[in-house]
C-alpha cells in the first residue's frame, strides 16, 4: 500500500499534464527542480551518484538517471531501478513516480511540513 499522501503528490505533479508523455515530462521537471544533484543513491545495492535526470525519448522506458560510481561516469540506468535515502525529497518523488507507473514504491516517507508543488 502506498504511503499516505502519495496520491496527492502524483496529482500535484501531473495536474496540468495531458497524456502519458506530458505526465512523464512533468515528473522529469519535478525531479530536475526538486532534487539537488549530484545525490547519493544505490543501484542493485551498489552506491552511485545520480548526476542528472533525463528522458531519452522512449516513453516506454520512462525516465533515466545518469550516474557515476567511484568518481567516474558509470552510465545510464532506468530511474525505476534507483533507490534513494528513504527520508529524502528524491525518495518521496521516486515513490510517486514508481506508483504512477504501477510499480510498488521503494521505502519512502512523506516529508513533514512540505507541500507540493512549491512553485
């Protein structure tokens, strides 16, 4: 079951977006504006630094994260496979993104005192 408040976050991100392509762009905008990069994360339990969020033009693939590992650029991975620190802005947005895709969210919790969007 998604954490409380996740549906509201999804709605606030996608409110003006019509169709899945615009909604995907809305999520990219939210990640780009709200998550300070580089940020720490893991992929397959390997520590990485997320350097940038992107969309590669394939709606079926969704958003991607450009990552680095041990000071080197490591590559591009599907954003669905990235795990962020549970109490972070990135984790909360990521939980919304995975839920929007129909996937179970990774561990995350609503950020106290934060309303979305803050634009």
